[in-house]
């Protein structure tokens, strides 16, 4: 069996539209995401979308707990406060510009960035999918 996976993101609109979603949960889970689309001129349209999610984690690393505890007694600077193995912080955004100079020509430019820092991600299959 062969096939292709084609992902089409929502294009900028000729009307102002937007959405925002915020959520929280156990173990420091927090997420916010949204988008905003607006016309710049009769044939130029922009869309911005972004998301942030963070999770403190629920699986403690006992070795790191001892290291952080010892470091906090010997160090006057910043010491990490979380030694969870399944932490996550993700920041992502996308900017899209659509230019329709004629009825038969369309130029769609997309820039996206995703910055993910995480530990073990076992929980994703259980809680997030």
C-alpha cells in the first residue's frame, strides 16, 4: 500500500478572523494557541498562528533530586527547581502571506518555527492523543 500525506494549512482570509484557546491541567500543564488572519490590501493577505505548551512533569528523577538538593546548599546562584524526567516546553509559530496578483496567479509564502525542549515523552500516548 502506497500513499502520500499532504498537509494543507489554512490560508489567510480576505476577512479579519481569529481564535484563541487556553487550557490548564495537572502537574503544571498549560497551553495557549491561537491565530489571526487579516487582509493587508485587495490582493495581499496575512495569517499568524502560534502556540505555547508547557508541562512540569510527573515522573521525578531521584538522582537529580539529590544533585539539586546538594547544589542548592552549596550554590548561591540559580538552581533548577524541577527534576522531572517528563517535562516539556514547546513554543511554535507560523507566519503566512498570500498574494493574488491576478486571477490565475497566486503566491503563498510560509515561515514556521518550532522550539521544543522535553524529557521523556511516554505520557503523550496516554494523555495527549
